[in-house]
RNA sequence: GUCCCCAUCGUCUAGAGGCCUAGGACACCUGGUUUUCAUCCAGGCAACAGGGGUUCGAAACCCCUUGGGGACGCCA
């Protein structure tokens, strides 16, 4: 049997997600258990959303967890480059092949036409998908329009009838009829490949033997398989893992649960505990032992021990596990060292000190004033929020709108946060001092504290989000109806 | 809506037809140890979604129903 090679292919379009780490963990364990290689590839074909910062954060987060890779960014390897934005020529060559053999075709339809088409199909209760409009174009017409530089995408052809059956390593045979499969765009109008195309080309060229990914991809498997066939390539073994869930069983999302690895790091979880916890989502040691490290998991790994029900990411159990790690695997010296590094990292302390220094008279004042920087979310009560001009409802609005504003920030620094929030206060026609009041309480637990804008800057978005949301909950939360109204009002702001 | 996937305590799960009166862990409750608390220890509560088959025997295999989730983008 040839070498087992697996990969994780994150898209650098946001915060490092625990789901990414989860899938990475299983890919790494599977490959290493069988003496194979685990590859990291950056899927940055979305020019609009991909950022260097996100890429950096993701690599760091995986590194923090100890999920090292054998080939990929920073390591190299013989199948590079490992960043899709640097593989443009490869995709160009390959799409040409599909165009030449007639497996793919240019499509000149505007997004406007496609929208109308989709709406029509919805109201007709028909299957939603591309109608093959540009398939009717003659080769001369196509050539002329392409030569004229007309904007277009390239789509893949899909059989009209029959079905695609493949063997999922965990689920057995899965059949999806071709009528359910859309003529997927392979090359976008900006000339970049879509995930579906790039992922197949790269997985083949990088000799990926097993594709272990989230269940959300099952329905796209036929497209991928067909592409392999168009190229005449062997299809790797496919394996779809269950999805991590919110407590309400929906797919884990940051709207409902902290999903950023950075959040857990900032909250003082140990990477070993975090990884161990992810390992017990859908998987157990043959011995039933719940506490295990990456090496032990790798050694005992058996993909068939994965259970298919979507596991709920239960922070309570994670907390218990983390506590167990702190108590049982750390001696006093290690605890002191790790805690100090976490709480007083040079970077963090440098930024906090100027805020505290001007507001204390004695060192013994420091802990109380600055505790919220290293504590869990402050304990709040609704009484705290009694305000001379602001109603509870107004404060909920301030908190929610602020959160939306902060989430939309392209750059996270003091200036941006300040102008964003000041702008919001203006739009809401509130004095900045009143506007900031609920934010002070949510962030620090106190009405009087260090500059809330600088505090938000230092605490970063993950923690800020958690605290704003906790405050909103204390104030009674947002009902569905309220959410609708708030969203409408928020959209009409500018 | 269409298609796909899934289904054991509230949660994570063990379970490969008889070892199942369904085991462990978190959470919760009770008691013990501890100057308090936490830890730790002992105990308790709590599940095979429903209905049909197959079989001498079903939590396990098959079918239907129900429930949950996912996909249906020039996002990944």
C-alpha cells in the first residue's frame, strides 16, 4: 500500500475555528498512526475574504495545540507550494484540460440572471441549480466572447441522469443522484479556482490518500469524484466526520458559542486539555480512558471508533477536564510558570500597565482595578445597569449594536474601535458617556474602570463578544422578535 | 421545499446478536474526609425515539414512521 497522506485545508477567512482543529486532529492521528504524513494547505482562493492575519492566526493556533504538520507552510515539502494563491498556473493548466475535453464550459450568465433563475425555481418548487443556459452556445460564439474579454466563469458538466455512489470510510455506500448536483463553478470570474476545483487538483497532486473532512461536504462529494474521473485520476478514500454542535444541536457557530481557538487560549485553557477534549468528541480510547495526550491518541487511533452522532461541544466537561489537567499534570513550578506567562505576558502587561498606573495610588490597588483583564467574565446583575437616562432596552441595543460594529471592524486597534463606537453613539444620538456605561459594566463588571475602549482592544474580540453577550443575557436577552427589530434598525443606521 | 447524513442517560460515550437487570465520565443530588471551600472518596438520579420484521434470542441486523442535523453560493 502506498503512503497514507492526509491534510487539513483551512481557509484563512476568520478566527481559527475549533472545528478546524478538530478535523486536523483526526487527520493527523490517522496519518501518523499508519506511519504516514499530515499536510497543511492554505485554501486562500477567496480573494475578498482571505487575510494574512487570519492565516497567521490559524497557523499559530494549530501550533499552540501541538498539531504540527509534516508538509506545508513554514516546513516545505516536495509537493508545494502549499498555498493555493501561489498555485495559479497549476489551476490554469488543469482547467484548460477540462475545457479541451469538453468536461467544462464557459458561462457568461450574470449574477442577476442567476438570482432570478433561483427565485423562479424556488417559487416553482423545482430543484435549484444552473439551467445550462450557456451550454447551448456554439464554440465560435464562445471563442468570440472570451476573446472580447467578456467576464465569465467556468462550470463543470454534470450527467443528467443516474447517480453517484461512493464508499465513505465510516458510513459505507452513499448515493446521490446527479439531478441533485449543480453545474458547479470551477473558475470564478476573477480567474481564481473555487474550493471544489482547487481541492481536487491539489489533493491529487499532493498525493492525498484519505480525505477526512466534515460531514457538511458529503453532498459535494459527487462533484469531486466526477472531477477526478474527468482527469482520469484515482479518487482518494473519503471520510466524513460528524459536525461539532452548539448546545441546541445546530452546527457549532460563533453566534451561539465561542468557536475561536484564541478564545479558549485567552480564557486560560491548557492546549493539552483542549486537544484531549476535541479527541473525545466522537471518539474514545479502546480502554475507555478519558484522559489522553496526542501521542497516546495517535498510538491507539482507529478511525472506526468514531461515532457518527454530532457531538455537542460541552464547555462544562471541557472545564472539568482542564481542571483535571491543572491538578494532575502540572507541578507547582509549572503552574506558576504557565500562569504567569498566560496572565502577564510581556505583550499584555505592557499594554495594561499604562492604564492602571495612572489610576492607582498603591500597588495594592492594582489587583482590584485590573482583575477583569485576567478573570472570567464578570458577575453581573441587572441592578448594576440601573441608569439615570438609559432604559434596560436601550442598553441592550447599545451592547448588541456595539458587538455588530466591533465584529465588522477590518482592523483591530484602539483608533478603529474608538471611531467605530463613537460613530455609533452619534448615530444613536447618545452622549458618549451614557453610551459607554453599559459597555463598562459588561467588560469590567464595574461602572468605573480603565478606558473601556482600550480594554476592549486588549481583551480582543473573542472575549469582548462573550462579555457583551453575557451582559445582554443578564439584561433579559433578546427575543426573536426583538432581534428582528434590532436588525432592521441596525441596517437603517447609515 | 428537494436531497443526503444521523439517532443509547440532560451532555460525551461503551456496546461488532446471548457476557445488558445497558457500563463509564461530565452535570446534578446525598453522605464521608478536610478549620471553610475546592480536591478526593462512597453512593444516588438518569437512556436503547416509536412501530413492524429477521432470529431460539435484538440496544445491536432490515424496513417504515418520527425526531435532529447538514447541503442546495462566482464561501470554504
